[in-house]
C-alpha cells in the first residue's frame, strides 16, 4: 500500500490504532495531534511522522498539509466528549465539542479537498459515531456534532460524485478508549480501537457505502427504530443514564484533559482596580466622540 495517510487525533485510541493498521499495510502515515508529546510517542510506536495539529484552526491544517503534502487518505478522527446532560454542560464545553468534533472535520475537508479534486483522487474518512444516527441522553452536544458530521459526509460525497474523490463516515458503537472510561457500558455493544481501524482500512482498500457502522450489524438499528414503539425506545435510552462507574478516577482524568483544551479564563478585575476608561487623561489629550 504505497500511499500517504494523514490522521487527526492520531496520538491515542482509534487514531493510534488506525496509524498502526495503515503503517502495517505499508502506508506512509502522518499523525496530527494537539498533544505534541503524545503524537511523538505514537509516531515512535508506528514509524509515522508526528505533527502538531489543532483541528479547530484552519491555519494549523494549512501548516500540516504544507509539510506533508496532500495525502491520499485523510482520516478526520479528532474528537472530544463531555459526559453530562445538556443543562449541566457549560457554554464553553458545548462550544468545544462543536469546534473539535464538527468544525475540525469541516476544516479538514476544506484544507484537503481542493488538492484531492485537482489531482482526481483521494479519500476522506470522517470518524463519527453511532450517536450520529441514534440520539444519546447525557451526550446531547456530542450527539448533535456526530449527526452533523454524518449529514456533512453524505452531502459532500454526493457533491463530489464522479470526481475521483471519495468521502466516507465510519460510525462505531462505544469504543474502549479514554473517551468512554467510567461510562456505564454494561450490556451495551462495544468494540475496541483495532476493530474500528480494520473497518477504516477495509473501506479504503475495498470501497463501500458512504456510511459504515462498526460493528456492521448496527447499521440497521436506525431503520429498526423507526418501527419500534416510542415507549421501548425511551426505556432503552433511559437505561443508558446510569451513573458513571469512575471507581479509579479514569473518567476524571479524561475530563481534565478535555478541559485543558478550553481557553484560559481571564482573571477577574478587582472592583477597586481602575479600568483604562477610569484612568485620568492629561487635559490636552484628545478623546473619541
């Protein structure tokens, strides 16, 4: 497999497993991640190259692709989740999930597609979630962003039909990564990162529909839900609202890492501290009107 693969959020979880899968298949892999130390460690494990990439910033994507060139495959994998109800999620954490999970995919597409279309070939895989088809309580913002990513994928795939460039979305169920640490997953179908990585690799090698679930059998659940009585759907959804089982504080560690992506809060100005408008001006200093 002599081509290049760029993976956002490639330092951990699904991204790292995908880097391993493509490197094992002979591809040249470039890992982009906001955590430069974790990206370097992942690159050392996989033989990939490591690059600092903040998917929220179009300029960061421009630097990334300016360094590695237009890849044959882009895996838009970077994502964050905050486990709480909509009302218990702060404005900052709502915005962060939109910025990373949705705007990050938009920025990746905008940065790579012109080069792929001009070349006449390429493949972008957006890692979404089964939450992009089935709404999950206590993950409203995450669900909203993944629904948006699936819709974006299907629309852009239709727009680029016949261009030689393919756009796909991979929708895994709950994956055993730091993102799901501490979540009440007992009785819920789960997969491991290598399962998702194999699905991505298979999609690149063999092609397939624009939207693929992992595992595949879950692809029929949204259609089945259309014919399922609402009381049964409500019961299933309410069963997923059990409290977190964060016995070893693993969830707390993940949430701390997510909060580390928030912009710093400016210090509060003391009421007694004068503001620039309060400071006296020289008598001959002109003022704006």
